[in-house]
C-alpha cells in the first residue's frame, strides 16, 4: 500500500509517464513478452519534492576497498586493484542461508525485444559485494560449479578486469581460509596481496575510471548527480538500487564477473564476519551492554527510510532507470533484499577525496573487502585524472596482504560498516552523555556558563582510548555546575571567566562519587566481566561473530575501567577524605 503522499506524487507524474507508468504496466508486460516494441521511458522529470536521504546513517570513509561477493567463479590471479573500501558491512548480508538471494524467486527477467538492444557501453557500473545483492533467484539460476571453482572464479574476474582496461599491476588475488561455524561449507575468501616485492611509495595498482562506479556514471548526467547529493539524497541507496537492477540482467550484464566476485566474498572483511545489521536477534545479544546494540537499531531505521523513498528516486532518475522502465523498486525488491544490498554497498564504497560531489562515492574493483583495513595505515585510494590509484605506505613481500587506511573511525563504526574490529585502533572511543537538569531553578544560568565554555545543555564527551583521564578532567567543570545551589555562588561564576573551579571539598567529592557510581553501573550492564572476556578470547573457540563482538565489548570495558581509575585517582587526591559528599537536588544526568 502506498501512503497518500506517495500516491499524490505518482499521480503528478502520470501525464509525463503516459501509458508506461508502473500503474498501467501490467498490460504492457504482456505486450512486451509477445514481442511488442516498447521504447524505454525517457523522462526528465522534475522532482515532486525534496527526497529525504539518510545522512545520519551514511558512513563517510577516507577510502573504501572493493566489495566482496561470493561467487565461486569470481577470483582473480595477479592483477591490479584499487580501492580503499570497507569490507565487513557487505559481508553481513551474505552470512546466513537466508541471505543467499538478493532477488526473490518470483522475479522473471522480461525478454528483450529488437527495439531494446543492450550494449555494453551503456553499463558503466561495477557491482557491490553481496550474495544477496547479486544472486537472482528469479532472474537466472546460478551456473553449476566448475570442477575447480576457486581457479575459474579468480581467473574469470581477473580476465574481465584486464579485458576492460585494467593495466597490469603488482598485486595478486589470493585465498584465505574462512573460520566458519557452518561446518566448513564456506569457500575461502579472496584478498588482494602483493604480487611481487614492493617498496613504500610504489603504485600497487591503478584502476581506470571506466571500471569505477559513481553517481555520475550511474545517472549519466553530472547535474542530476549533483542534485541528488546537494539535496542530501543517499548515494548509497542509489548505488544499491542500480546494482540490484543490474543483477537481474545476469550474464547479459557487463559487470557479471565482478558481481560474482562480490557474491563470493559476501561482504565479509578480514575477520570473515558481516555487519551486525544482518545478524539475527540471538547474535545481536553478543552486544548486550554495548551502545552498539542501539546503533544497529538506529541504522536499520535509516535504511528503511531509504527504502520508502526508492519509488520517488526511480521516477526522478530517468537516465539511470530507463533501462528498466517497468520495475518499480518497492515492487521488484522487498525491504530485506534492499537492506542486504545497501549494507553491501555501504561496506565497499570508497570515499574519494578532491573530486566533484558526483564522484565522491565510488565502487572500485579490487577494493575492500579484498583489501585489508588497518587504522594505523596511511595508504588510501586516490583519484588521479582518469583513474583510481593505490600507493603503498610500507614495504611488502610477495604474497602479503595489501593494507589500506579505513579512516579515523572508532571500532563500533568499523564493526557496523565493515564487520571487523581493530585492536590497535588509535581512533577508538566511547561516549558519555551528560545533561543539565532542566528542573533546576538556575538551569538557564548554568546553561549560559556551559555554552560560554563550549558545552551544550546536553553534552557528549568522547572518551578516546589512552586518554581517559583527560576526558574525566574535561567533564568535572561541567558536572560541578549541577552541585551549585547558592544564587550568590552562581552569580560569581557567571561574572568570572573560564571553567568552573571546585566550589568546596564536599561538592567535589559528590561530583567524583557520581562519576564512580555511573561508571560502575555501566560496567555492570555488560553480561560478562573484562576478565571473562579475556578468558573467552584466549580459549580461541568462539564462533566468528561472537569473537568479534567480544573483542568490541572488551575494548569498550577497558576504556570504562580507565575512566574509573582516573576518577578514583582524583578522589585520592582530595585534601580531606573525611568529608561527606554534599547532597545535590539537581545533579546532572549521566548516560
């Protein structure tokens, strides 16, 4: 059922769409099957209104690697590759058997008539890595596996790249075993490795723009791409929808070998785990106590909002979807299928720097998850004239995985987008939210003091790994405001400059005690202790998703313990430990 607003938008477009509007397309389908010549819709439709995008849940990457897809015939031997995408998110939608098909069984590809020839030159896209996104249950059945699927897959993908303009490079596509919980049924993962010894500063590979998918290429018009980006429509939703349509073409698509490779990888990164967006409820229980659990819910809601806007996007972007004039997105693809495709694109899209808006989000073959992400690496995919290039930042021996930078992202974001956790991530952090009590009679005065010092009435403090004591020091002046009740003291603070200094020993003890109680309660919210996490990881028998989740919560707990230690150190530094904490009717709230 369409909402009244959506129905109104569609009716306004009918005069331009004529008899080819989706509302009258059923009869037209019969004509096409009988061989009637139907010209594609060529519309330059004025958008009925701004389309809500999904900016809050759209990740930004410094560079994003290629997309893993799991097709048995999609591996490639030594060849050039370039991408700095993110591997794990796309992997997520390939994890279970229920994610195997991107397209539902009831979909059938309509036979092409003579009036609709399809030329390879029209397909400017590379697909993303996701079995869901790439397996088409109704469009075409998958070919029977060859006697040596790994070899044929690698050579097929490699040959396709070289045939379509990829210059010979210094990398190879190799295999790594999958630590799988499904009885070893998963095929090995592919990854991009050095094909020869490399030195820092060497160009590992260079992918021509003809093999790179951007909104400019997909939409066929830079001005439309600019319109989408400036109106904050989701680039990821647009790319995911295009790839789903391309998948329906099967072997007729120019990008068939690449799509198969993405299918094979199933969006899994170096830890062979998918994004929690595609985990089951029982698997999400591994994240109990972590803020990550709520982040998954928020991101899932954002993807659903994207899905609800697909039909509007379909009507706007005639240059993109003129090849599929009868396939209305929400009728062709259920939400779960779109979600799997969206997660795949999210995990492999590369955020190119110093390019136009229409080119900033790109799908690049040989990028993550074929590339390995590392937070302390500085190598990243860059756009250079008519290609995307990867220059390595360290020496490699032949056969070693090529590493790229995943951007300054915390581990929670790395897991959500790419399905992995980096133990050595210098950008890891957790948040502590503090808010002034709105019932406080002096709330407005305290809010003014907070704003003067660069803080908000509801302030998020970022606890960065290794800098827990600095964060506690930053929080103390803000929390002290809640323990001031004397109007004269408040006026004195208003007339002074700088942070709020300790008012009295008893109020300072009360502030620190509140922090200690909060930090202990946050640790108690996890179902396991830090020591128990260490023991489980040392055992080495955890299921891959549980192992990744345990690594994440262990790192979070370490930062909380660091804050707790810092608070106790401040308490031990108080001049008089016999002072009882002052009561505070309007203490700030911590969460």
